[in-house]
C-alpha cells in the first residue's frame, strides 16, 4: 500500500511539473507574440512619421528627441517572462526562462502645418465669388470696351471666349482651391513644383490690377468727399479751376452759344481738379503729386489690407458691406 501511495504521489508530481512547464511555455509564447505586435506597430509608426520629429524613450530611462538625449522616467518593462522551476520525481530542476530588459519606443507625432482656413458661412463664400465675378471691370469698363470695339459685333467673340475659356478656368481655380485649400503659390507644391512661377505671376498680375482699380476707387472716394459741400463743385463754372470755355447749360436761364471748345463744369472738374492734367504737358514732365488723390489712394489700400488681414475670416465679412 505504501508503494502504491508513493507511485501515485510521484505521478501527481510529474503531472504538476508538466503542467507548470506547459504554462511557462504558453506565457513565453504570449510575450513573444506581444513583442512582435509591438515591433510591428512601431515600424508602421516609424514609417508614417519619417519626416516628423520623434521622441524615443529607451529602457535606460533616456529620451532621444531629434538626436538629443534627455532624461525621462524609466518606461522599460523588465521581468515580463519570468517563470518558476518545477521539481521532478527525482529531485531535478526544470527550465527557467527570463525575458527582461525589453525596450519600449514611444513615438510622438507632431504636425508642423498650420490649420487650414475655412469659410465661416456658405453665404460668405457665395458673396465673395459674386464680388470677384461682378466687379468694377464688368460693371464700369465692359460697356466702354464693348462700345469701342463695335458694339453688338463684339459680344459674339466675347461670349464664346467666356463660355469656352473664362468660365472653365474660373471653376477649375475654385475646384483646386477648395480641394487643396491652398493659395495660388503653395498649391503648385501639390500639383507640379516646376510650375510654381505661375503662382508668382498670378500675384504680380493681381498687384497690377489692384493699382488700376484702386486708383478708380480713389477717384470715387474723392467725389464722395467733394459731394458734402453745400454746392456740388461739378455743377457750376464759378470755381477756381474753371476756364472761360465752361458753360453750365443745366443752370442757365438764357440762351448760350456752344462752340467746339466749350466744356461742361463736370468735365473740367474731372480733368482740371481731380486729375489736374493741365499741369503736365506730357509724359516727359509728369508734374507734382496730387496730395488729395494720394491720401485717398492710401486710404483705399489701407482698407484693402485690413479686409484680407486674417484671410477668409475678414474677407468673408467685408463682402456683406
């Protein structure tokens, strides 16, 4: 009976040893799988953040950020796979496995790009597009160009070029701008950096147009300020800039003989007071600066600057005025 009891005890001990070894093997396999998954995630994150600044923390408690080492709390996992030993019936010692000193890489992704600007309301975008399409050139200059180039005969080629050239380019610019959310210069980084000069050319053309249209707006501002006088200066011929050929037929209560040299007070106000063309005989002698128009032009450029100061946040609100 004693021998049977000893045999049963030894068999139970062997079963326990085998179970302990199986458990230790399963723990080791689990730790190896976890390590492989972690390495895979780190390799993927390393590939995604190849050009981003990285902060790497090693098991020695040092943090490496862009090539510089700084001390950080130790984040290594040591002693993950320690298993105990199992004794056999003969008093032997089982195998023990130690998995320690594993290093953990902490990758921190940071974005160096500025947040993209968006329109606060759809109506801001719609009014801005309408303002660009129905601008001073279409309302004020187009009738003059149409009259100078034959009237109705000019409309046919103009409509053909507008339908097959202007409108497609207009919608293409809108689509590219909304898709990339970039300006006319930075958008060529996404399309073709070789054609980046087109963006600079667009900016230069916009600057030329700004000088052209802002000058006309300065004239309009000068007219606005002059209209606050008790008597409108372009309705009478009694001003200091008027000549003997000035005749105001609107205010005249008697017959007036007009000649080829006769002028109206509105024409003389524009040519002799606003533009002061009589002070300059030609391009070879430009004359002095008209300080009234210079101040008006400076005021217009100041308004334009503050209108686009913060991008679409300010320009979207100005179009409501």
